[in-house]
C-alpha cells in the first residue's frame, strides 16, 4: 500500500499514513510540494528536504531570506534524484503555538492560488498541526479537514488576471498527513481519513 494519507478531492482514494518525513516525502508525485514552516523552526526532521534543495532551504532560513511569517513563501527546485515532486514551496505558517485550523485553511487556500497563478497541474500540501489545545491534545484530524477545505475553496476563488486573459485552470490539489505530526491516538487513521473526505 501507499505511504500516504491522501485524498483526491474529487474522488477519495484509499487512505494510509505517510510514515515519516524522511521516508515518505520523496515518494509524493506532484509538480509542487507545499510544506508549511513555523517561525524559528530548525531544519530538523526535514533535513531530507534541505538535501534535496542542495542546501537552499537552510541557506534561506539562516540568512532570514525566508522568515516563515504567515503567508511568506520560498520556492526552490527539488534537484536530488529520486524525488516525485519537481519543486517545493515552503509556506510560512507563523509561530507554531498560534497556528490554528483557521490559519491552516487560509494558508492552504493562499498556496493553492499561488500554484494556480503559476499554472501548476498537481499540488500536494503537507498537513502540519499547530500547538496543542487547552487539554493538551493536538487535533490532527481538525487540521487535515481545514487544509482539505482550504484547497477546495481555492477552486472557487477568483484571482486577478490581465484583461482578456483566461483564468488558469484549478489545481489538482490533495493533502497528505504526517503520522508523526503529533496525533497518536488509536483512532487517528480513521478520524483523519474521515476529516479529509468530508
């Protein structure tokens, strides 16, 4: 089976989990991989992405070219052999503690619109959960649902284009969920799959 918990927003597919950033991200087939990034976050578990960009991600973080403020973007090719995605769009998500499902929905819509303006055909958006709620739980299913809704919303949101120029076609976009994103409850798989397919 696949290593990805995903949904084709027009026809849901079999749902499984992406086991880890290191093992799974390289296998995602897409024209553009969207990876939310929190302010002050080190490369850490995503060093596999940094290597695939030949160090461009860590360079941009170190130089503050990319500060990961909400809606900041950093676009770079994934030049390492064996990657299914051609480019990564690192999307600023602001401080992790302030990253809510509302912000996740807005970020997904905004990045899908950026991709649409660039006439990207296939987009994969990595779902990342923000801080825990007052009870200490991380609602990964809620974040997954918010991202799926945000990506769907972008299909119906108009942009600004030159007079007489047809609007770009909608992007074929789908969310993927990292199993190690913080929600380890036994019902995670079924809840996340259900949230994405709503």
